């Protein structure tokens, strides 16, 4: 809310829209809703379920009001369908009464959200960053090693100190659900044989690969993909280095080839990282 209001106040409309997009898609949808499913669908605690429902609804309702200047018709349609008994609805009622209007009239007359410094929680943000970092690391290892999504991995988390270990222990159910893995938190853990390693801040994450990946075959595949990317990079570099190409080709063609070169360079870097991780796992084995 603070970032959006600041950007709007400075007429940086693109920054405001981007801030809403990043939050709604990459935090609320990608992470919070996935975490909330554990409570919404599996919890036997009605109070916990109600809290998760309230958070989902109140955040969505406020985000719709933030997004309304950019997407008026869609936000109005969704907003009108939200339950009116939410805390957000009560807040809307108070604002609407002050303006002499009914809360359910339109999102256009609902009060625009205001940020609050008191609502900032650095400890919660740090905990979620740790959680997201660990899950992302496990997912990256799965993707790089081409391990099927349905396969349950085993992950050993080695915290740097006791405090980090306690935070990880509380996050284990979420890490297991979103990472599709079985998690062990062990401050004295040694790296298992033939395992992939990822470091997430104060946490070392070990994922054993024995029985899941043919290390030799995967190394050969990655080496072949790297050679293919390097051939493409050389071709594009030579093409873009020719003065006649840059002078005669349309600007959009030059830009497209430059973009292809950047994509191939990024692909090569990712493949090299995967190969390095695999060779590192082989050495441990």
C-alpha cells in the first residue's frame, strides 16, 4: 500500500501498477494462497481455518481497491461478489457512511487503502524470506536435475545456529507441502553422499540424489546442451558483429537477434550452474 500510494503521488503510474502486480501475483497467489491451503483444506482447527479465510479475503478486498484505478471493470465485478461480513466490508461501511453512501454501491466510492508503519513486521518478513528461499532452492534442484514433480524428495536442512533451527522447525510443514519433500532439520548434519547442495542465507540445504538421478548420463546431457548453446552464441555474436548486418537489417531484426543472444547466454549460464552442481554431487558420492 505504501509503495503504491508513493508511486501514485509522484505520478509514476507504471511503478504503482508493477508494485500491485508483484504483490498480488508473486506473494499473495504464489505463496500465501498455497500456504493457506494447508489450513483451509486439512486443518481440524475451525478457528485457524477462519483466520486463514479472513486473511485471504481481507487482503484480496484491499488489493482490489488498490488495483481499481488500473483495472476498473474487473475489480468492480470481483469486489461486488465478496462476502459483506468481512472486516474489509465493515471498514468500507464506515468510510461510506462518512461520505453519505452505502458500502456496497461500488468499489469506486470505497476508501482507497492507507498504509500503516505499525503493520510492518520485519521478523515475519525475514521468516518468510527464509521459507521461500529454502522452497525455491529445493524446487530449483528438482528442476535442474529433471526430477519429476510427483517424486517426493528428501531434504536435510542444516541451520547456522539454534535460533535459525527453531525457525526452520516451525516451517517444516510448509516446506514439505510446497517443496514436495520430506524435511529433516539437523544442526549437526554432514552432507550426504551424491547430494545436491544449496545455501540459503544461514541454512545449508542437502538433497540426496542417489536413486533419483543417473549422474553420468545427466552430466553428458548437460555438456551436450552447453555445447549447443555455445554454438548458437558464436553464430549470433558473429552475425551481430558484421557492420553490414547492423547497417542494413531493420532495427527490430537487430533487436530480436540481440535478444536471442542474451537468452542463449542466460541459458548457458544456467546449464553450467546445473552441471557444476551435478559434478559437485558426484564428487561427494
